């Protein structure tokens, strides 16, 4: 059904996509270092974050107010010690681009990897099978190159709730995003070293007032805080057993 709809609506969808790209407010990535240490006392966790524009902190002025900074601080508080973090993220990155970056970057040792990828794969209509295969490759590469022992994949956000997107483009991308998440959930179920974390429900839609950046597409500092808290809760709960 989705394939038929794409075929029938192709001219309109292409036009809407061009309009969104033309009219969208383009915000910069968060300023600041792409690695660091937060907290005090004993080193408790080494974190690697791999992502797209949301991983890079678009919508926040500085990295300490974006995902990397918020998550590291939340973990340091929960673990009562120091957390070292490294960020590899760039606006526009699909999972294939993240794989290339991860293979070429100078990596520091890490225990846990967070991925924030999928929106650009949805926009590019990457198939769920190909996307999940690339995420599995990311995990294996991070294991080999940085010693990562556990990977937590952020789910693709609910794109059917993005106010920036017109209908029927919003419906189409939202349906594809849901297919991606179902495929990823199926891939990692029962895994001891990989898991998926849904975004907080109030981060999108009518409940997201005050949480989103001015572009209506990325989280703002408060949105990154909510996202980071959900990830930190999952890591402190599930990584201890690994």
C-alpha cells in the first residue's frame, strides 16, 4: 500500500520535498568541543555518540546544552562519578555516512555507543532492511575500533507528528519511520549487546511546546534534556548487567 501511494503521489511528494527544503530554517550545529569529561571522582563510563544533525546538537547553542552534554551530565549524576564522552555527528548524515565517519575517525575507548540516526535515511527512502543492517555494522565497527560493549539505538522520531512537513509528505515519511523502528526492534530483540530506546512521547506533537527548536524540526535545549534523561535512565538500568 505504501509503495502504491508513493507511486501515485510522486509528483506532489517531490514538489513538497523541494518546498520544505527551500523554506526550512537552517540552524547551525551546537558549538563547542566534540569530546570531554564531566563529573568528578572515579571514571564510571566512556560514551560514544554517533549521529546526524540531532546528534550534532542542531537547535542548541552549545554542546553542553545538546544531546552529548546533557546525556553525559545526566549519567555522571546517576553514576556518581566521571563520564568521558566523544561525539561523531554531522548534519545530513545517513547511517551509511556515519559508518564511513566511524571507520575513519580517531576514536577513544568507549563502553557504550548511542546512535541518533534514521531521519535522513527515511527522507532518502533507505529500506528498513538496509538501515538496520548498517546499524548492525556500526555496532560491530564500534566494538572493533573502540571496544564498545553495548549500543543503544535511539528510535527514529515520529515524523508523522512533525509540523514542518505538509500532508501527504508527513504521512508518507511517518509511515516509513514506523517501518524502520519496527525493523530495528525486531533486529535487537533478545540481544545482550544492543537495544532500542524510543524518544519521550512528549518530545513531539502538541505536547512539545517549549521543547523544540525554532525550526520546528530539532529539539531545543529542553528537548535535548528530556531525550538525554530517557537515554540515561535506560543506560543506568540495563548496562549494569553487561
